[in-house]
C-alpha cells in the first residue's frame, strides 16, 4: 500500500457505483476519481441543490464523466426506500456508504431515531439491505462503509441505541461509528456463509479537512468550537483528496479482504492507505448479531437473502 494514490485506481469502465454524501468532502473526491477511471457514478445526496451543483462541478473537472444525481436522505427511511426502488440499473459494482454527521446537538430523524445513529448506521443498513439483490447479482461487487478512528472512544450500548438515557454528542458519534464496523463484520460473515463474492469492507479518512467538523458546532451555535475546528482543518488536517484515499483503496484495489479496515498509514491520521487498528469490540460476533437483529427490527429492512 505504500505510496498508493488516486493514480493507482484501476480502470472502472463498465462499472456502476453509488456514493452517498457525494456532494462534498471525501464523498465528492471518491465519486470524482471513480468517474475519472470510467465508472458510472450515482451521487446520492440529501440536498438536490448541492447534489446537482456537485454533479456539474464534477463534470467540469472530469469532462465526459458519466455521473448523475439522485436524492437520498439517510435520515428518512421513506427516502431510502424511494431511492432503492428507483435505482435504474441491473448491476451495482460498488456501494460506498460514505455520508455521515458528527457530534451534532441531540436530534431525531424522521423516523424517531437519534440522528447520528439513525443517519450514520441505520440509514446505510437499510440502503444496503434494499440494494442487496442487485449487489448479489453483480460479480465481485463491494460494499465500503466509512467509519472513523473515533469509533474507539465508545462501544455501542445495545440497550440504549438511541441514547435516550443520556446524550453526549461525541459518545453518540463514536457509537455510530462502532455500529458501522459491527455492521461490516456481520455483513462479511453472512456473505461468506452464503458463498457470495460480494466483499464488505470498511475505511476511514483519518483527519481530513471537510465540513463534517464544523457542522455540529454551527448547528449548536458554538462559535469558539467552530473556530477551533476551522483552525484544525487549516493547519493540521490533510486534504479531502488525501482523506478519500483509504476509501478508494478499499473500493478498488485488488485483494482487499472482507471485514478489513483501511485508514491512513501515519498513526491513522494521514498518509497513504494502510490496515487500520480497530477496537476489539468491533469484531465481537455476539454484538454484531444483536445489532443486526435490532437494526432489522428498527428499519423494517430484512436481509432475507442472507438469512443464517
């Protein structure tokens, strides 16, 4: 992996990719580089205005790029179902579960879930399950779920998934990112049990300068925190282009193993892609199965093709 960069992304001609949260940050860079290598890319974004602007900007950077916008609000399961029902292609080579929110003030999704758990985990759980038939029908498809090194700050509380007892924004964020890794762990196990060649993996960007860091403080009116995050982005973070490399590697490099976790090589902070450390609780079979069962119950999305 040493020295691996976007120029090493293999030819993607004939492949179809869906990237959630592709209007900015590492999602946009991921979509752009996949399109640059010839993939047809669906920019799955909550805001139509920002999604269309991102599509037009991407085509300006990559003339001839085959990209389209489709609305997807991961905080609204009806929107997730609409997106999956309207998905127009008979193949899906790459699903990049990238969109996310971080350290927001307490809030709830349209379906009554705590926002960070609902958007970061449940929305992507439902989306992947609803797109599972087309993924299974596509040879060597991959599902890449973007987690965070911050997952190590907290394990999930299976008895309080929506943080109803006590809400701490950073703990809730860490739990949602742990949920991402438990989801990948269980999805990889179930795919292997079925004998499927779909590969489920995880990645994280390290510390990359995106609007993720400032959205929470802006919503909460915390000006000092927002300024602190802006300074960190400017002087310490790597670029969004650098932050997208682990995702691109996980999505396209040959030989990526199921349930692997790819991040930046330099202390998990920045640099070329490398295997990343993960908390031991993210490979706990019992926890992943309990979270899976709870996620099916909460979303109403059942992975019937992977029943074990």
